[in-house]
């Protein structure tokens, strides 16, 4: 007997999220970069600091390099600021303001 559950058989088929879920780093291959990133966030009190964004990008690159997440363009991961990998147009192609 199960209390609090309606009678009958309930089926639930969970579906994994498209992003935000990836294997744990059991071997600690990216742990040094992760610790630097978390220390940066603590230092700037959670603000979106360029230094912390650089560390976040390095952490994601490490995870991709060690097959801990699917390889994807940094532009798709929210890095539109041009910190390498050709994510931003060269200065000659940017619109002047």
C-alpha cells in the first residue's frame, strides 16, 4: 500500500535537458580551472567580471577537451566578446558607433 499516491500505475519518462547537464569530472582534470573561477566569483561578489568570464571560458574549453561535455562554439555558449576563437569580427569589420 502506498499512501499519498493515486491508485493505478503512473508512468514517467524523464527527458534530459539540452544544455546544463554533463558528466561529472571524477578525475579532477578541470578542477584547478574550476577553483580559480569560483575564487574569482567570490572576489567580485558574483558580478559579471571580464576576468571571471575568461576563466569560465577556460573551464568550458577544458571540459570539451576532456570529453566532459559536447564540443560547441563559444558563441553558442554566450561568449560574444571576442576573447579568441574568432567569435567576434575583426576590428576592421566592426561597425563604428
